[in-house]
C-alpha cells in the first residue's frame, strides 16, 4: 500500500477513464463508499450522461454483491489485490450469468464498468476472460446480405426510417448522436455532404456522407417539409407529432426493422459496428475510422481490426489443399 497525506491508498497504475485520484484505504474497505466516490468522480468527467448512469448503476450492483459476499470477497482485498480482484470479478460474472441470467452483451457491459472502477482505484483492469468466446471480432456486425435486408425493410416503412437506418449504417452514428441531429447540422450537395455530430462528452466532429447516405437524407429532407409539426422543431428526425425522436424511439424502430429483415437482435450499435467493419474491409485506415466514429482512443478503434469469424474461416480454407 502507498501513503498519500498520511492515508493508505491502493497501489497501481493511475490510468482511469480520464485520470484518477488516490483513493483512501478506509474508503476501499466499504464497497458502497468506494462506488459512491467513483460516481462522484464520473460526474466531473466529460463522459456522456448515459455512460455515467450506466457505469454508476453497474458498479453499484457490484458493490451490493460484494457486501453480500464479504466473507469470501472482502472489499479491502477486492480493491487492493490483483488476485482478489480477479476472483471477485470471476464470481460476479458467474452471478450475472447463472443467477441473474443476463445476456452476454449485458454481462460485458457490467464488466466494462468494473474496468473503469478498477482503473480509478489504481489496480488496473481484471485479467479475467469476458463472456464472448472465439474470434468474433469487436461487436456484432451485419454481413452484406443482412445489411441489404435491413435497408430494404427500413425502406418499406418509409423514407424517414430509411434515412435513420442509413445514417447509422453509413455514417456510424451512435443512437444518441442521430437523435440529437438538427437540420442545421447537415449539408448536402450532389457531389459532397457532411454532418456535424455531437459525440460523447459534448465533443463535436464532422462526418462525411457517402453517396447512398446523401441520397436517402436528401429524400427525407424533402419529405420533412410536409411532415406534420416538423416546421416547429430544429430536430432532423421527428416523430408522428413533429417532435424530436428520442433515443428509445430510435432503438424501437431499429428493432422492428430488424424483425422485418430477419435480423431479430438488431440494435443501433450493430449498424455502427457494421459501418466500421465495412470501412476497414474496404481499405480505410484505422485513424480514418476513428475520426468517423468519434473514438477518443485509437485503441478502441483497433478492436475492429480483429478478424471476423468469416475471415478466420476463409484463412483456414486458403491454407487447405485437396489430396
């Protein structure tokens, strides 16, 4: 243990989500106090409100579990010793899988929040394996057939839904970003187009628009002129009453499109992952994909460079000869 201002603190790398402060040892002995201090730290960061809420909720759940299992996982050890950290995370993962029966994506979201917590206390991420197994790449993405089916299903619903899906599929926007778009954020000409996107932490970025995205957005802009109530709002995408679509409404629409397209687990982030994957497969540089997606760290974008299952299969086939 190190000492800061006379208080014992956890020793380890100080590389939290956006920097960290020494954590007093007496705080680390209490899971609830530790998570409360972490939540207060998150509130001072530039992370989006949705991320802060998710991290706070997931780490609070972990704190309650630690308190209930203090006999086997004392907080003072779970937050100061790497081996105890890994044992606690492993058993908590089993709890999420077998008792709460969460989906693998939800479990990994909980574990990602724990990564942030452990980085903040100075212990570093757990070395435990995540729930996903096998060379599946970073995040689910659509193959070419699924992508076409999704776009056609969105088109059958109308030009607004097609423009929404196309914006996420071809420009890689997050659901919160596409819902926050205003009319003034988009400019389109026959040869070029771009949009100003409000990303995580209120950071702005300019995303160029492909020809397909320009075409569908242009059609929506024309249709929007006669959309009931749309003239009274600055929002690019509006609902039936002419008010801005919420994140929840966009997710629901994407889910319905997925059902119609034969992709029942379709989420907005699947469209974003697909955009990244197709850009890389098409020869784009990782740094170019990073700028489009708005990743603060290149390491996040690098995860998309992992070979997909299809690429692994093709590589194995390429190394096989008939005999």
